[in-house]
C-alpha cells in the first residue's frame, strides 16, 4: 500500500533536484483544492497526488480547475503501476501530464512520454530554465 506522504516526499525531491521551487500542501482554488505546485521561470504546474485507491476522475477534475485558475500546466501523480493502467485519452485532450513514481522513488513521465517525435512542454520549459 502506498502512503500519500511518501508520494509527496518523492515528487518534491524529484523537482527540487531539478532546481525548481516546489510547494506541497493544500492549495485552495475556488471550490476545489490541489495538493501542490511546481514553479519555474515564467510557468507554474499544478500537482494532484493520488494513491492507487483514490479516485482518478476526481483528480482530473481538480487539475482542469487548476488550469482554469491560471496554471500553465497540470500533472497527476500516482504510483507507476497505477499510472500504466490509466488510458491517456483525457491527458491528450486536456494537455495534462501523468507522472508515475516507482517503488524505488524514481519519477517517470508516463504520458506524454519523451519518446514522442515533436517537442514536448517539459523539454521546452526545462531546457530553457535549467
């Protein structure tokens, strides 16, 4: 069973290693709340962290609301095993990112993947700002 606190710690560690500002904690946005945010130079990404037993659909709704509140992009974070079972249709249509954390604490971008041919948002942002 995956602990929410462990997922929060791993995702914060991952982005801080990249030199980005991370804020993990409840952030209220109108009628909803997100679990955290990552901030770079000129962009902000909302984070919604879900354990395998949490409702993924509710998490997607929270991320869409975060985009409406001005976040540049939004990411759903869950375990790698759970992330591989989620269909990418919603992420493609809404422009969301799906991150999976494996049992060793490494963060993997499940969708959209770096294997795609065209440039990707995180490559563009991280190459400019790191």
